[in-house]
C-alpha cells in the first residue's frame, strides 16, 4: 500500500509542478516516474478494474440464460452478451460472440490466469469456441449457460476438458 501511495504522491507532485510552470512561465525540473512506478500503478489499475467488472457482473447472478440474447438489455444473457455488457460498462469494447471475443486482447497461458481474464471453451454440437466466462480467481469463473442463468462455476473436470484458450483484455 505504501508503494502505491508513493506513486500517487509522485504523480500529484508532478501535476503541481506542471501547474506552477504553466502559471509562472518558468522552467522547473520535476521528478520522473520510474518504469517500475508506471508498471506498479498499471497493475493496480488493472486489478481494480477487474474487481469492479466482477462485482458488477455478480449483480446479475441468477439472471436467466437465453441463447442469442439481445445485446444491451439485462433481462437475460447468453455467455457473450454477459461479457460484452459487463466489460462495456468499464470501457472495454468486446465483439458480440464468444468466438469473436476469443481473438481480442492477448493470449494468457493457463498457469498465468488473473482475475478478469476471459476463458474460452468448446461446447457440444458447436465446433471451436462456443462459450466464454470471466475468471474470478480461486479456480472459478462468472458465466451463464443453461439452467440457473448467470452463476459462479468451478473450473472442474468438465470445463478443464473443454478449455480452449484465455485472453487478457484489461
């Protein structure tokens, strides 16, 4: 927590110095953020956004599943309209289908999943990617498929045997 405080203190100092320079017209050298400061702040920002998206998505637990659900409404979802909707509320634009969503962002190996990563699976009767869920940590995902609608699902042997890929869009 102290490191994050230091990063934001540096940023506030830089902003104040910039304002002073603009007002006075003078030249004042300011402390520079290090690459490590930028990476640390970025990781914290990504983690916060992932937590916010997950919390927002959990508000829809129990919302009915409907294959081909209309984009933008919240009375029912299919897997990809759920992800499109909850990520969209936080400025992340995703395509309409799970297959299309599996091509955005960057690939993440199974051993490096983080909260907020999109997980993609095959489903019976459809070739390729047919399902998407949001990794929420602790070997679980937020998703919707079939009975029960939007739910938190353990990534058990069924999902592991149908896993295709993961993508990081945050």
